[in-house]
């Protein structure tokens, strides 16, 4: 889905020193991180991959209308809904996670290449 720079995000202005949850993070506030919005994943065989052509349709397992996942790096941090804003895809954040749920794991590089 592409990356967003801070100017693209609709965030209320909040100086780091005034927001109690952000105090102490001023030193790293300008460090860029990669956000990834993931619609779904699918594993296919090489033979099926080789048969793909323009116009091929891949079915996915996620039901239409369900929130998509939001990752920072390989860590799931939330979910949201897909929007179209000024002709561009966007995501409205619906849920943010403080930490991963019990039993959850980060995908390995092999799983990510899936």
C-alpha cells in the first residue's frame, strides 16, 4: 500500500513534551519507520505462479469489509479500514495494539515471502 510521510497523516498537532505518553521519546521522534498495510496473504505453488498473467484473479481468504492489518516492520500494531481519499488508497486506523496477544508471533522472513 505504500508508505506515508508524516505530512500525509491526519494527526492532531501534539508537541511531544505535552503528551504524557510521548515524553522521553523526543530523541527518536524523527526516526523513520516503515508502515505496511496488509490486505491478506496467500501461498501458491510455483506452477500456479508461472500460470499468472495480466487479468488473472487471485482469491483471498479475508472477507470483504474486514479490517486490514497494520504493521511497523514485522510487528502487528493495529488494523483499519481501506478508504479512497482523493483517488488514492488510504487506511483509517480502527484498532491499535499495545502488545502482541498471547500466542501471537512475528512472521519469519520465509513466511513473509510466502
